[in-house]
């Protein structure tokens, strides 16, 4: 087993339970606007958001545009006369308050405290920083690299360039990227020449050409790889 000194962690759906956070924030913002049938809207939103986040990975849309565009499409689909920009701002405010963690996340981060840890995540800076600061993960990362702040998103090499520069990393062989997304985390790490660990809690079959170095179904499995 190789020895890793530096671990890059994705945040959403790797350390943070994003599905729970999204549901909570979605419910709060729709309640604020006194809208019913939240389940109906949420189902449509998830489909729209999935497409847009994939477009972001492929460089087809900017993060700033994505935020309001997902709600614009939702409102058009359901014939709601609401301002998508303001609605998105309110949604992000509620999202930043959510600190739901994936099972085992706090334990894994604590047990790896002797390693150099960094968070590398796609998303909105204020939201991600707020969630980390309100969670048990506060103070655990040497650096937090967020796509909005760096100007690059995984799988782009630029966000890894920033991480390597900030952490003064010279040996790629000592770095491991951990994340749930094959197309973002795993592809980004592989393209950059670092080892990767795919967190696959639902044991989804990998039918893609992307081949992670390791795969774990429980976060605790990471400890057997890096300790």
C-alpha cells in the first residue's frame, strides 16, 4: 500500500450530505415564498440542477449563471412568476446553514489529522465556507479551494494547480484525491496525475472509462488505504 501525506477531499456527497442539505434549504426557501407542492418542485429542480452542474464541469456555463438559471428554468416549467436571481440568493442563504455530514465523515477527518488535508470543491464560496465553519469540520483543513474563488472547477487542472501552489506540493505520488464524482473528482485527479479514491456509497457500477485507483463504499474504508 502506498503512503499518502496529503489528502484532497471533495465536500458535497463526500463529507457533507448534500441531498439532505438541499432538501432542507429548498423547503425553507419555498416556505418563505409561501409556495406549496414542494415535492413536485424539488423533483423538477433536481433534474434541472443535474444538467446544469454537468454543463459547468464541461465549461458550458459559468457558476454565477448556473445559480439563477436553475430557478429560471424551474419557474418557467411550473409557470411561477418569481425573480430567479433573488430566489437563488435566498436559497443559498439557507443552504449555507446546513451542516449535515455523511456517516463517518467526522471520524475519518479526525483520524487523519496527522495528514495534510485540503478541501477541493465546486460551488459557491460563501455557502461552502459557512457550512464548514458551522460544522465539526471547522479548522480541519490546511486549505479550502472553492471553484468560485479560484476561477476553476473540477475536473479542470487549474483548481489543482492552485492547491499545489498554495500547499507547496512537489511530489504528486504523495497526494490522494477523494470524492464521489467520477466525472469531476476522479477525472480531475486522474488528468492531473494523482491517485484517486472513489467514494461510492450506493455501490453503483462504474460503466465509464474512468478508472479510480481505489474505491470505497464507506468513508471509514479510506483509513485502510492511507493509514
